[in-house]
């Protein structure tokens, strides 16, 4: 593996021409005396001179690479107007033209980037790549901008999208720290209606693309033009994500679609979005093996494909998954795992599944004739976001304190009457759930539109209820995300909810729990239950929800069980 043996110099604010005449700004990190070297390139809307980018550039330059960080079009020192995603692919191609022609580059190019930096790499791939491009590493990023990004299951991701829409067009980068988060994601802003005005409420002016998104509330051609195209990948690729980041499913789907056409590897750990290494020791300790230095894996990747190093990269398992519960890394060859046994676990109750003290149960036995469960969802008093598959720092409703993503204890939520809890008997043996998950929920509502959220929870023998994964569906999109169909109040409907994948071993003596509710605020905007336009509605109604579990309406979650 390349060793850190060079001192580093920086070339600040190099002007990079694009095909339409504007210039991007690049900071270049070089190893002094290294000569023309392989080059790794990334793009960011978050200011190339921030400490994390300087640290990244110097780290690779010390190891014999040239490292380039570019501000995307319209951000910081780069010229032009920033419009999310639209010109990232062509601009990336033009950037690589410039890099390949520089005397400090030997013309062998790789790319890197997390989050928006992953977006640019996929838009580069969509645009046809580049002749000098030899490998890519897009990390923690969605594939479908609508369904996996801003309108997950049709439900508007409030905290994430507000951060993106309002802050990409200002110098107030949300991810700079808690002070920025307290300013932007506070209760006054998050509770504001209508949602379309949040750009002005947050930064005092309208944002064109924020308003454009509200003109495209269905998964239409606008969103589909940006969808990532794994079939166009023609160079080695290394993807990395976290089980508690909203894009873990995206990485695994793209990994499956790429197959073995090119060298492809995916790594999913017990992390969220922002940091390369997180342990989530707040409510459960994933153990020492959960801590790994992602950059060392990346270095082995680049050494192999940019320096032709004879290392072990190609002998590693294509999919490296951290299996929680066992708290160990496991190598797999495909996704989903070929040995998966998809098993339905059914909801049961005597009609009072409300709260974790209720009579809701979960088992592999199909239901017979059972009473329904009921709860009322009031958008004026939503269930708050606590942990979960969540990519940004958020605030609890009514309190200026951070809510972090990940495996947090859910008992404070499970004491609420508007949360139904279905809990299994203690497990007699370890149970491994590893793969994609779907919930089939039969429910009725008094409202024209509402949300249904399900969460899978690991109940420890001491009562601690640790979040595992979740899914959401906005009712108006139950028959497809490309069009809306309001509910008929009181009529039973089937809701197929895509749940984020996981790799979790529920240990012997633990219990599985499935929570059903209708809000997770402020991660998702509150469904106001009126059926009005989501971006422009202000009127709220209470939704009276009915959940059915019977032989006719067998509500169940399909778990990917791995034989042990």
C-alpha cells in the first residue's frame, strides 16, 4: 500500500475551463518531488477549502497521488449559476479534460466523493464517462433522486431537502457543525407552512430549484432524467454506505445491477451519512470491529487501478457487509444473498396494540379472525424523529437539541398512544435478517391522505428497544410514485412499503418488534391529512387510522432470513 513519504504543496484556485466558457475553481494537492502522478478528483458544493477537503487532499498527495477538489458550478470560487445536478456531468467531463492535460498528472484518473460528490460521479457516468477515467468511488448517495432522495415513498424528506434546497444556494453549509444546524433546523422554520415558502423563511429569498421541486411532486420525467445508470459503468467501482444512511439500499441495488461486468465492490457498515467512521455508541455498542478506516480501503482501490499495485483488492469479497448483532464483517458475493429465505411475520392483537404495553404481537403464524387496531394521528403533535435511517442532524420538536441517526432506543416513542407495537416472543435461537425488506400493511383512514411508517426494532432482554430499520409510504402514492390517488375515507387499502435493507442478527432471548405509526418529524414533513397540495397546504386534520390483521387482510412484514 502506498506509504506517506512526500511533503505536500497546494495550488489554490486553479481556473478550469468548461465548454460553455465559465471557469470552475480547483485546489490541487501535490506531493513535492513525486513527479507526474495518478490523480484523484472530487467535486463539492460545500467549499473546497474546508478542513475536511484539505485533509483529504493532503492525505493522498503524501502517498504519491495528485488530489484535486473542485467547487461545482456557481459555488464559492467557481463561476456560473448553481442549479442542482443539471450540468454536473458535462462539467465533470471538462474538469477531467483539464486535469489530464496538467504536467503534474500522468493522465490516469480516478474520482472520489461522498453525498453530492457521489452525485457528480454518477452524472459523469450518465454523460458517458471520460477516456482517462480508470476508476470511480461514489459514496453515500441515492440512485433515484425522487424515491430514494427527496420524496421517499412519496413522503417529503423535510430536514434533508431543506438543507439541500436552501443551503446549496448560500454560504451557510449545513454540515459545518451544530451551530449552523441550530440556526437552520429550528422549530420555527421546521413547523412553518406552507412548505414551499421555506426557502424564504430560512435564508430570506426564493430559490428557483426549490420552487421547481414543488412543481414536480410526482416521480415524473424531471426526476427521471437524473436517475443513476449503473448499466453505463465501464470502469472499476467502489461504493461505500451505511445501514443507517438512507442510501444503503441504493448502493446495493446498483451493485446488483452492475454484476461482474467490471470489478465492483460495495461496503456497508453500521454508519450514517456524514462521517467515514462512526460507532453509534449512544444506545448500543457495535463493538471494536465496527470501526474501520475507510480511506485505507480506498487507498487499496486506487493503488490497484491507478498504480497497478499487486495487492489483494480483487481477491476481496465483492460485498463486504457489517452484520449487526454478531458485530462482525462478512464477505458476500451477491445481493440479495442467494441463500435468503423470504419469510412473512404477521401482525396480531386483541384490538389494543397501542404502545409497547399493548397486546400487539408478531409471529410467523398467519392471522385468523382478529379485531382491528386504532390510533389517531394529529399533525399538530407528530411523532418526533429519534435515531433511524437519517442522513442529517435534526432537532426534536419543541427542543433545540440534536437528534442523531442510528440505533437509538425507541421506548420514548413506543409509550405514545399513536404508535402501535407488535412484539414477538423471545427468540429461542439467533435470527439473522439480512437483505431487502417489504411491509404489506392493510389499513384504512378517515383522511383523504396520510402516511404510514413502520419500524423494525430489536428488543433486548433488559427492555431496551433499539432501532434497526424503517420504511414510509404516503398514501396518495400507494399505487405508484408517478401519480396520486387520494384515499376513500374508511375504505381498506393495501400499502406496500419499501423498508430500508439491513443486516442484523436478533440474538437468542431478544424479541422482534414492529412499530406502526404515521409521522417522523422533522425527518419527514407532516402529512396534513387533507389531501391538499403538499407544498402549498396549511390546513390540518386529525386522521383516525385503522390497521387490520386477519385472514382477509393479513398485514405482515417480509423478512429476508439467512439460515444459520
